[in-house]
C-alpha cells in the first residue's frame, strides 16, 4: 500500500467550527471553506495535533476516496499544503502550525508589578487623546464612535496635560491628539509649543466650522513641524476657503447616508490630491439601513480578506482599534475606551492606568471570543470589535453570523 505525507504549510491557518472547516493561506490570501464530514474531520484533527508537525499520513486508499482527494487537491491548489511520497527513508515533513504565543499576558505584568519591576507595561502606551474643551458644533454622542468634539464648557488644565504626557513618554508613544475648539482654549499657542517640545506627532482634531472661523488667525501662526490639523466635516462647506492654507491638514468627512458620500466626493474634487480625505460612517439611531448596506460584513467581504499571519495573531490577542490608546476627557477622567468605565483621572500616573487596563480593563484586550463570533468559522478574519457595535447595540456587524 502506497503511503504519503500530507503537510499544511506554516503560513496556513486551519480552523474548525461545528460542521465547517476553513483553511486560509496568509501568503497569497486564498482560502478554502469546506464541509466537515467524518473522514475530513478525522484528518483535520490529526493535522492540528501539535506533535504531528502539521502533517498527516495518507494512503493511496485514502486518496482514491473522491471526497478526500478533492479536499487535498483544493488545499494544494491554494498552495496551503503539499503531498510527499512516503518511502522508508523519508522522515515526517516538519511544518509548524501557526500558534499565537503571547509573552506579555496579564499574569506576566502582575508578576512584574509584584516585584516592583513593572515599568515595561508603559511601553504598550502608543497614543494619547486629550479632549481639551468643547465646541458649539460638537456632539454628546458621536465621540463614542470616533474622535469628535464634545458640546460642553469644561476645560482640561494645560499643566496637567503637559505633566501627563511627560510621565507617559516611552519609545512607543508616537501620537498625541488634541480635540476641541483649540482657539477658545486659554493660551493655546503655549500649549501647542509645549507639546511640540516632546517631538511626538501631534494632531489637532477640530470641527471645520471652528477652523474656518479662525482661518485668519491660523495663517498668522508659525506652526511647529510636529503639528498637523484634522478637519472634521459634518456638512457641506466652501472648499475654496482651504485652497490657500499652507499648513499640513487632513480631512475626516462623517457619513450618515449614501447621499453624504456623493455630496462630499463632489465637494472635495477641487482639493489637492496630496490632501488625505477619510470618510467615516456615524450611527445616528436613524441610519441602521445605511450601516447594514455599507458597514456590515457579508460573505463577499470575508472571501476577500487580506490579512498576514501577524495580523491574525494580533486579532486573536488584542483589540486593534483600542490597544495602546488612552483618552482624557475635559473633566480629567481617563479611559481606555470612552464606552467603558474610566480607569482613573489625569492626576493618576500613566503607569498605574495602563497596568489597570491590562489587569482589570475591558477594552485593549477585547477580541471576538464571545457569541456569536466565537461560534463562527470566520472568527479571526473579522476586524476587532469596534465602537459601532456598542452604539448600535449588536455584538457584531455581520450578515453571516448573527
């Protein structure tokens, strides 16, 4: 009887859920979805035993079985695996199943903290967002979905902002965001100059109305190299007013409907091609159909996923939208995500806040390990849970598994 080794490549993930199996090749981004019959399931379970080195022995009798043969051929066709003729001197091929290995787990930081050696935890802090004040054009709900100014009169103390940044500094802190109407902030130029001294990229998020109201003042200021503006657009305006702006800026246009996209696309045609324009949907409790049509994942989206091995590992371990970020609101409370309870206040040390999020928090490490996603074959190919799910009140934004 002829014998063969069938080996899955190390760049291929194999997942089994209920009566389905899915192989995803992270090199060429091809995937194979198959029914998990008894014979195929037995082979898959052998492949997934770590000691088997992602390899299973098959006989010519197995390969003469139409079901098994087609299954093997399908995997070979997407370059997910290969067959090796097994003669007496041929050793079992070695292929390492992709397994997530996380060293910096909650238990690791708890141990380091107990030894007084927990400083490394701060290296997980990558971005700080300060809501310095409010704007009359702000909103009391949209900030829970995306960076968006509030509509209030509270002001965050400048000296506390500087102190918090200084105490947060680490080699991975790369972004500082300032949100609100900067030009109503007391001595705003001094604040910006202090922040620029940290040599960290600083982005000022401001409503387009507030920006245009101060366009003369903006043109008279020499802005530091590390500072740029992100103009938040929620309505049509005269784009020509931006033509002569020399400082660096990008645009975020918020969408509530397909018509918004059509209007903004036409409106921004005259902007220089070098300007970055992002279109961000927002849920307003009346546009669920818009989200279902344009944001929810469907089978076609999942069939065209483009993820590397490391990107899948990241989605298995942490929330790519939340991880490494702290948000400080005008009242001084600090959040890992503004939809969850605060970790503390701006008067607490950044170290203690980051440590608390790692050991007690519900944002940075929030992954798709809850139902219905945990029961779906596409569990680790979908994006991390986002604020949209919280705003809409659904565990996922998906037409495949609900």
